[in-house]
């Protein structure tokens, strides 16, 4: 599928101009690339082609021998299935919620860390730590040690007896994801902040711009590329969220937090509807393709910026 | 000056808030069960290693060894595949180098669930379910694009002039790799390997669906805690601390290179 992603900018200059040479020279150049390329094609593209094929089959693994070609029926049933539409809406909500909140928090923390203060590297180490905790361990920690109504930390510290996961399932999942992904956003934005030219900032200060004006008029436009990159990379990773949903809510209550990966997982391993699961998978790929095209444009833009510096 | 230290205090508070759940996890791991699940929270207690002992009694070691094997071998293969590929996309580029580069990254953008069923069926057909080597192959493909992009961004830092001067002096490819390229990119190589290791170690979806009793990795050990009843919080925290520890250490050590790896080399 993925080869169809348009190369965003055909004018991108190669780091080193490829030399025109004979066929032998071209193969010598290609040789180091081939093992990795072939491996990636075999392990990622071939399965996807098979998924495409399976998505046209009426096939429930519990009824072997009744596999047959059904054309686009699976797509029809998947697209009209209310569960899947709910899963789609939940995916968008969970992904967008986690990305937006972690971006905002990450920006605030990056601005704080961009200043000099005592123990800055210690604070940075503390801030990246949530990202390093194994995702399923983090999900379990939040579910049991933080959200639990009787002995969880929130109720333990602030009183009350709210059952956070049952009362606010989406927020509970999003908060866990935000905790884990804010460090990621912070690191990208901090790199952006530190790539600002200090002379220009000094000049603005000399010209009498105040801190807010400098941030609003100079830093934010400079950070735009980095904000986009963080948002898009974050979306690509978070659209696949499975651990947190599987652990904290099991998609519930009802289908309140069932996202597409979890729904496909259920279709595959609980209902054994292989045909429908494949069709749903293809739809997810198409959606990701849209996001991915934007992502590639941003990434190649960033490379151009680095080159021109 | 006062304003500056004020912002420092705010940053410290933010840092402590963010790291607090992790500190709480580690503290709880050293409690007895009756001190772990209390309201209000227990702050002072006599530390004990009982929970760690208990977790290892429940046979956690094979899970850790499987994770170690799957992560180490896949990282090794990834580096062996990605470094030459990155070389052919940077220092001695093939004609359509940017097409290949974007092909690699686009495979990373495909959600794992989308192509999972055929992989599952094939693995089952080959009798490779519950086999560590299956995980090695899949983790290799999961990390390959990341490693290619990352290694390429490090290889581009090798100064062309030095490389060309070496060629003029008649240095063979092997010599220039050994004497010029490797010394410059080896920190990058280490960072790439570390990030691939982190992603393999933490991977959950594939491990959950492709392993059972023999090849289960560390995250799978935690699945039993999802709907636990009774007193288990301290034990859970001990297990979570153990499985997170390798990545915590690796990440702290490599934190300067983390952002570059996670952004696939786009941000330096």
C-alpha cells in the first residue's frame, strides 16, 4: 500500500549527487540497500496484500470450509456496523485528545526547560521518565494505583470515592496516554527551542520587545514545524493505542473506549471474523495514509530547513 | 535573578509531579501488601524485598529472558540490515534514494493491526507460534525503518572531504569504514541500537497474540494483573518496576539521543 504515498517534494536535493555510472556501478551502489529493502517488502507489504485478498473473503474461522469470495460485502458490513463507527469515533477522540493535551503540556515544559536553573538536567531526566515506563506497566499503574476508588492515589490524596475509570473512561485512558507522551512532545519542542538563533532573540530584546511578544511573534512561528512534527508522529504512534485500552478499560464500559485496534483485535480473536477484520484493517490503513501523507510533507520540510541552515 | 529562580522552582515542581507515579510505583514495590493498598496512602513503612522474591517465585525469569533474547537479536539484525542500507541512502546514494527512504518510513506508518492477520495465519501455518524467533523477525521489521532513518542522519555527519581525501590516498572501502566512518557514527550506532531495544522490549500487541507459554515476553507477565482481585498492588508494582528497569536505565543513559531517534532523525 505504502508505496503509493507520494513523495512530498521532488526537488529535495540529494545529500550527495548520485553519480551516473554503468549498470555494474549501479548494482554495487544498490547492493547494501537490498537486504533491508527486500526484508521490509516481504515482512510488511506482502502481508498487506494478503490482507487485501482476505478482505474479499467471507471467512469465519469457527466455520472452516465455508470460506468464499464475497466481493466488497465485508466493507459494506464493516462500514454500516455501528460498533465500528463508534470505534472510529473513539479512535479519533482518544488520539486527538492525547496528542493535543500532551502537545500543550509538552510546550509548557519545554519553555520551562529552555531556561537555565539549578538542576536542569535532573528535572529533564525526571520529565522524560514517564515515557520510558513500559506502556502496559504504566497502564496497570494508573488503573490500580491511581484510579482505584478505594485505595487509588487520587482519592487517597484528595478524598472522595469516585470510580474514575467507570465514571470517566475516556478521560482516564487519555490522561494515562498524556502522562506517557508529554515527554516525547517536550523533547521535540525543546530541540526546536534550542535551535533558535540567540542573536536574533537578543536583537529583539534590544529593540524593546517584551518576553510575551518575542514568544508570540518569533518563538511560536519558529516552533510551528516542530509542533506539526510532534502532532503527526504522536498521532501515528497513538492511533495504534492498544495497551492502555486493553488494560485500563477493555474497551468499556460498553464500547465507550473501544478504538479501532482494539475492535479489530476483538473481531479477530473473539469473533474470529477474519474477513471483516481484514476489511477493517484496510480501512485503517487508508485513514493512516491520509495522516501519513501530511506527516511526510512535514518531515521532508524539516529536512529542507536543516539543509538550508 | 529572583524571577529566574522562581521559574526554576516551577520546573522542579513540574518534574516531581511527572515522575511521582513512577516513584510511587517503586515505593509500593517495597511495601507489604497491607501497607500498599491503603486510604490514605502509607508514606512511612519498613521496606521489604518480599514482593520481588514473590514475583521471581512466580517464575518471572523466563519472561525476562525471552524479552532479552527477542530484543537483543532483533536489535542486532536491525543494525546489520539498516547500516548498509543507510550508507546506500546517504554517503554513496543509489539513484532513487529518496523513494527508498520514504518507502521505509511509510511502512512504519502502517498500523500493526492492519497487516497482522496474514502474519498470524502464516506463523500458525509454519508452526512458529510461541517461538522467540518469530518475535525476533517481527521486531526487526518493526524497527527497521526507524533505524534506517536514524543511521542515515548520523552517516550524513561524516564530512565528505575527509572521505574523499581517504579515497584519493587509496584507502579501501574497508579502511575508510573502519578509520573514518565508524569512529564518527559509533555514538549514533549505539543510540540507534538502544532505541530499537527499547521499542522491542516494550512491545505488547504482537507478543500478546503470538506467544503463549514458551516464548512470552516481559509485558505478558503483567497481563495477569489486569483484573486481579485481592491484595496484589505491591506485587504488581514490584513486577512493573522490574520490567521497566532496563528501559529506564537505557533511556536515562541515552536521553540526549532520544529525541533524534523518536523523530526518525528529523530533529537533532
